[in-house]
């Protein structure tokens, strides 16, 4: 086993969770929570700011809030997306996830899916 290669492969992936709030300009403006999402991007950002504050202040655990509030199917797993490498996610999401330190919570990230906050878990 080439440990240098194994380390390089492992560092080419991150493990992260996210909380997604979709808006009416999202690629697919519907979710498990709501058949048709009509809120504006600005409204989605305001909602997400509130969620981020609750998590950052320790009022609520990321996983618990994602489970209730995320518009992504990953909500069932507390927002956990598992491990992924470069080229597997939309570019703004990927760049943000790879820039985070383990345990760090992102600012609000916008992608074609909506607006997200990302928690890097590994």
C-alpha cells in the first residue's frame, strides 16, 4: 500500500452536511416540504441567516435544524451528504466545502439549487 497515494486520495475528499433553502429561481423549486416554492432568493437568504445564527450561537444543533428545515432530501440524514471529491458538486458549493476546516460552518453559499450553509465534518 502506497500511503502517500492513499493520503492524497483521502485529502481529495471532504465530508460535509448542508442546510438548503430553495427559492423560486432554484433549479428545481420544490422539495419534500413544499410542492411549489415561491419565496424569493432574498427571502431564502433571510431565512438561512436566521438558521445560521441559531446554529452558531449553539441554540440548536446543525443536524436537528437541517432535519426540520432543509429543502434537500439529505434532511432525513441531518443534512449529511457524506464524502465527495472535486467535480461532484456544483462549483460554488464545492469551493466553499473544500475551503472550510473540519467543524467550521460556512457563510451563505448560493448555487443553482438554492442557498446553503455548509458544515464540514471531515
